[in-house]
């Protein structure tokens, strides 16, 4: 087998995009191009047998002081992980390559399941697992990071994946009852779900920024999203879905509902003068609650109508497609009008779009394995869970050290630099 560097991007992309088990947009040359914006230099390497690629990897190089660097292959390598001989040969070749470039380590985090888990993140007895692969990677010299349960790593270790190859009826059947109800409510409110253009990225970014502020997290500046959109929009690999609410339409609907409820109540009260049946009384009580709720909603949405007379885009969700898979990559929601559940309808529509596009697996791009009630991320988990995807736990991060003294020094000072960098980014205002 022959290790090759500087692979032709068309050849590299054809191998990665069509790989039967390890195709992932984070290993695509498109992601490599996006990462240049983040000052990460992409390397495209592979292993050939009889002139044919059998392994490949996008390695992202991060420059460090004094000419050193470290490398990361997001969701890499791209190869058959059951072929331990190729895995061993490719690991050895990448290790030597990184050493020559003064790399102090390289990291991989394949999206390969550790073991089957149930809804409570517990291993399924007798379920499939990849414990042998973890053992082999350690034997090859990789250091295995801890089994983190939230978002401590470079990529999420848990996710939900929706099987969008099924019929739409089967996909929608797996939605939870409360999710179906909220989708119906959003639809009844006349929420408009549209596919945006590059011009809508400013709206998208404002919603993402508002979400980040609300959840006290940091992602990227506006120009990063523009760059990502430009790169992935080639060959129709990215879609921006927007959900817009028109409060005045909701006010009109609620006024009509209120009129109908009052008319029905008047008729029931007339019947009640003659008959005191339990079924009739139950309906009167139920209707009274509906009346009270509708009156409260009307008051609320009347205020929103005054505040947003032209309507308001309240949810924006950016989707990336690669090969036969899709990923819900970035999501932003407005603080106001959450009562409309517009984000549920938007989510439903892009799942349907993926299904119609021929996508077979739709990754919700991360959830948690810590399901304790005090975990502030549990709400995110419950939201994604309701769309009926398979709950997955991956094997995690593996680090191959290529310069131990430099690695030890870097491990000690890197956290300090990261904290300082995060503080500086939060002080910036990148609109």
C-alpha cells in the first residue's frame, strides 16, 4: 500500500462522499475550505492499494508558536474500520507525516457507535458494539479521551439520527404526540416556512446570536456563516429554512375562534336549561376553558401584532447535505413568539425536504448522554428526541502523540489561551 499526500480534490471527494460507512461532510473538501476561515490549513491524504484509494483523511492543521502545530481529522479517518490492517498502516503513515510537519499530535473522532443504547443512554444488553475497535486503537498507540457526556469534545459524542429513507408516513409516525400537536398548532397559526437565500443570512445570524446569548454559548462570527454558505451552496449542498410569524393573522384567527366558541357556549347554555346531562356539563366546562385560553391568547397576540405589524422571522435553521446524508447544523430562535411553536414546524419541513431529496440518514448533530434532571442541556435533548431519531453514542476522541515533550507543555498552557481567546471573542460584536 502507498501513502499519498496532496490528493486531487475531485478524487478525494469522490472517495469520501461515496464511502459506504464513513461518508461525512466534516471530511469533505468543502469543510476543509470552510475551515481556512478559522485559520486551519487542510491536508488531503490517503492510502492506495493497486492505484485505488482504500483510506483517506482531511487533516486540519492548527499552527502553534515556534513552528509547531497540531492536527485534527474531524469524524475521520474515512476507511473500513473492520479492516484493522489498513487502519494500522494508515495510522502509521499519518503519524510519520504529522511528525515531519512538526505536529505534536493528531486527533480523530469517528462517528462509529460505541454500543447500542436505550432511551436512558444505558447500553443495551446483547446489542451491537465496537469494543474491539476501541481496544485496537489503543493498541495502535492512541490515547482515548474520557467518555464525555455533554459537549466537552470537538464534536458531540451523542446524537439522534432520523431514518429518512422510510416513507414519510413512517417518519412522521415516530414524532411524539406533543410534537405533532405543536406542529398542527403552528400550522393553524399560518406560520410560513420558506427556503432562504444568501441575503437572509443576516436574519439567520441575528437569531443564532440571540440563541447563543440566551444559552451562554459561543459559536462563530457572521462572516464564517457567509463563507460556509458560499462553499456549500455549490451543487446545492446547503439550505436555510426560515419560519415567519404574522401576528395579525393569528389575531384574526383567534377572533373567529372566540366568536365560534361564544356562539357554541350560548347554544349549550340553552340546552342546559332543559337537560343537566353529565356529557353536556363536561362540554360546557371544557368550552369555558377554551374561551378563557383564547381570550388570553388574543390579548397576547394583539400586543405582538402592534410590536411586529409586518411579521417576524422567529426561527432559522441551516442544513448541510453531503452524499446521501444530511445534518441540522445551526439553529437560531427569537425570544418572542415562542408560543407559536414555529421552530417545530420549521424542523418538520426540513426533515420532509431531506426525505424528498433522497437523503437516507438525517443527523440532528448532537445531544447529551447526561440525562440528569439538573443538566441545563436536557431541554435540547428532549426537543430533538421528540422527532423519533435513533439515539446513538459514539466511541469518542483518540489522540496520537507525535512529540511528547511539546504535547505535555501544550496541554498545560492551551486551556489558558482558550479562555483568553473566548473572552476576546465575546467582547467582539461581529454583525
